[in-house]
C-alpha cells in the first residue's frame, strides 16, 4: 500500500516538532534550558556593548598617552573578557544539554512511530522516504543541533541588532543606513547564487546513504556473495552509485565556489566600510581615535546580525535538506499509523478469523493468487493449509499477518496480541536469552525454573549451559540452529497463550514427530492452529483442510468426522 505524505510546509513542520518537544515529558527541562540560554544571550550582548565603550576609551588613552587611563581600562578589559568567557562556556554547555534532551525526545518519538503497527515494513523502499534508519539517527542529530544553533544565532543577532543599532546611530546615522543597505543587497544576492544548494544537498544525503546501504548489504550477506561469486555484480552496482554520488557532489562544489567568492568578498569589505565613512570625521578632529574602533566593532556586529543568511547560507541549505527529509519520513509514518489504526479497528473480530470475498492478485493484476475467499476460522480449531505453489502459501501467510500487497476484500481477525505468527525462518532478536523466550508483558511472572522446564520438554535445555545461561547476551539469530530457533519460538507462544497461531511450513525446521507434539500442546492450551504445509502433512492432527489450486481456486475439506462441513 503506497503512503502519500501529508502535505504541509517544512516550516510549519519545524514548529510542530518544537511544539511536540515542549509538550513531551522532556518539555519542562527544555523550557528551563531555553530560559537560561535567553538570559545568557542578553547578558552576553550587554557585556559586548559595555566592552565596546571600554575598548573605545582604552584605544583613546593610548592615543592620548594617558598612562593612568591605559592601565585602568586595561584592567576593565580583562574583567569583561573573563566574564564574557565564563558566560560563553556556560552558554555552550547549556546549548549542548538542550540539544541532547531534544535529540532523545525526537529520536524516540520517530523510532516508536517506525516500529508501531509494522510501519517499518509498510514504508520499506518507498520512493521519497529511502533510508529511514539514517534519517532517524544521523538526520535527527543534525536537525536538533543545527536548529538550536540557528535559533540561538537569530536570537543573538536580534539582541545584537537592538544593542548596537543605537550605538552605531549615535556615532554616525549614515553608517547605520549603509549597514542595512549592504546586508539587504548581500542577502538577495546570496539567495540568488545559492538557491540550487538545497536540492543538491538533499540529493547528496540520499546518495551517500544509498552507497552506505550497499556496503552494509555486503557485510550482512558476505557468505552468500562469496559462495555465489557475486562480487563483480556488487562492484558494478557500487561503481554506478559512487559515480552518481560524485557527479552530484561536483555540482555542489561548483555552486559553493560561486557562493564562496561572493561571501568572502562581502565579508572582506565589512572591515573597510566603517573606516571609509568614519575616518574623515577623525581627521577633521570631530571624534577621538577610539571611536573609529568602536564604530568598526558596532558596524561588524550589526552587519553580522543582519547578514545571517549571507554568512550561514551553506549551512542553511544543508539544514533545509535535513528538515525536508525528516518532514517526509515523519508525515509518512503519521499517515500510515492513522490508516493502520482505522483499518485495525474496522477489521477487528475478537474470537474468529473471517475472510469475506477476499482476493490477492499479482502485481500486474494478470492473475489471481487467491480468488474470492469466504471462510471462517473459529477458536480451538486446527487447520491445515496447502497450495499448488509456494507463492500462494506465502501470500496467505502474509495476508493473515497484515503485510500483504495487491489485495481486495475484508479480513476480520483478533487484535495483534491474540494472533501470533511463526514464519518458515524463525527470527529471534538480540538480547538476553530469557527475554527472547519470555514475552515482555509476562515480565517476572514466569520463573527461570518454568523456562528451564519448557526448554527440557523440547530437549534444548543443554543449550542454556552451552551458551552461558538464561542471562547470556548474544545475537541469537546467528547463534542458534534453525531447529533451536523454531523450538524457542514455540515456547514463547506457549507462554503467551494467544487465541490463534499461524505456522508457516514448519517441516523446514523440525521433523513431523516434533510438529505433532507441538500441535497437541497448542491444542491443549486452547490455541487455534493454522499450519501452512510445506509438503505432505499428516491429516490426523487437523480438523479442516484448506487447499488452493490453480488460479487461486480453493476448497475446504473436513478431516475430523465429528465436525460439521464448513
């Protein structure tokens, strides 16, 4: 199912993200740190203004050969510098603390949305939201730190403009007007020269992530690539992606060159403009020499406040690309969550699984894989499912799991906690062995003795000693054999006691005797079993047999003579 991102401007999305931080449990801490930073910005600017007057008098005392004034203002200079250094250090510390608070809140919110309701599966490889893992980790880090920097730069610039506008106007009104005009021309020119940077930076982030993703793929499938001699294919693929990455980066460098030529020239002229305007007044004896240095400091500070777009445009363009990537991912996940929640509420049935006129068709709609299935599976029943091909079996399994594509009709089924799945290739997440076996909602209500008893019933209790006990922390998907993973998965299901369990081709993992033993245990626990067969399965363990034949046609046979026909 394709997911259309919610359409609203990234700027509005930025405000939404900030609002979510303030309303989260980290909100009070974030507000407290923000207040501290605003107070420090104000103090820093107050001391900067004071410093400009101290510097003016200090330079004038040198010009006038006033030894007493020289030492007096030098001492004041030192005091102001020490206080400013202290304020700057505390400011940086609080900025970083606020940054990590925000990063924690945003990273966890996106991670939670990513894992909620199979969102991670539904948005997989969708155009426009590639590499969600990189967006959640790297982009969130870049977003939070850069957003804070820009907000604080803006606040600092605002207070600097307010503080030094009066100073500059009192020295020379013409110099103030020149600063405003110069900054306006510079800002317009910078936007014109660098407008392509946003698109190029956005593409560069994705191209870098795609290249890194392929390198990770090689690491994860190293053995398979080595056995099948697929190195040449991977070389060709990586070379193609690297070429695209380099081509885009060359364009990025070219735009940066033009922008750098302008911004460097812009910054150099800032140093001489106040001298050209103020120096004649000094030569006419209208002002002291120290006023020239004060005017230079005030002009530079005011112009920097007005020229944030000029001085920070390259960073802003990269930041805008990051905001857009997070905006696209976040809105797609929110949209899917809403759609999925509505679908689950509509398709909820507490004690039965019901297919109503349900069909699955191929991607090009040329054929039916499952053709208009109408079926009800009730609690405590045992169903055997067979099909003419593996594609149909896998499609039926995916439809029950809610991850099917190209489907029509309705499936009514219990909540996700009441129907568990055991795929052909069982998956065990990394972590402590006990946590892998015992469902999280049971917590400590299941003792280690109970866990060991179940392991012994499945003849795998010895692996606990081999692996270092129930507290052993390992990558279980790589550590255990297919049969061991299957048995541990069945123990987890026994402890969870869902209403339904769907098992996909279990003979790939264990023998028929072991399957028979597991199915009897499930039946005694009142768990409805739906087994998708790999090959010939004994019919004695089941009540009903669902068989899919050519073109998705299906038929149900009653295997238990004491039950009525479906």
